[in-house]
C-alpha cells in the first residue's frame, strides 16, 4: 500500500507528464486554442471555422439602455461573430444596420431575453463606413452604438 506522500508525488508526476504532452502538442501544431468537448472530441480553435477561415469574435454586453462596448472597430469584408449577452432586466434587440438604408435590411440582428446569450453573425461590407448598432425598443433612450468599418 502506498503512503500519502507517494500518492501525492505520483499525482504531481502525472500532472507534469500531461503538461509536457500539452506543450508538445502546442509546439508541434502551432495552435494554442483547441478545446475538447464533453465527449472527448477535439474542437477547432475558438473563432475559427472548420475550413480554416478565421472568424473574429466580439463580446458585447446588453445592459439596460446601453451596449458595452458601444464603439466597435472591424475590418472591411470580414465575418464577425458577436457574442451578445443580455445582462439587463429588459428584453433587447441587437441590430446592426447601415444608416443609409432602411432598418428592415439589417446586416444582422437578434432579440435577446434577460440573462440569455446569442451568437449574432454579421458579414461586414467591403467599403469603409460607419454602421449603427441599435436596440429597437430602447433606441429613443440612447441604446445606440457604432461599428466602424475600416
């Protein structure tokens, strides 16, 4: 029977071995952001789709009557996944649109209940411009932000 000290040493040795294997994997693949799901399946890095194209992720928090951040800068022509969390107590919309066009033709949008989180994907236009980010229900109260395309 092993003593507590021997068991602790064995556990530390196993942890060191796992760390060495993880570092070896990172160095050999050049990628540090792989995830493993609950079934043991290796998932692609966060922000990357399976075909290797990079998709940027931007976290946005919806508070009552404000976006945080309320000014976002993106690159022309990129695809962006907005990770939108409603931390407020009201239902909010997250709507991205060109102010030169009708809001009905939004680039992206979602309605989000308090406490919920949604991924909202937007194809950013190729030309430099300023897009608006609004909550339809609280635009009058100042729940407006900007997305600068450069």
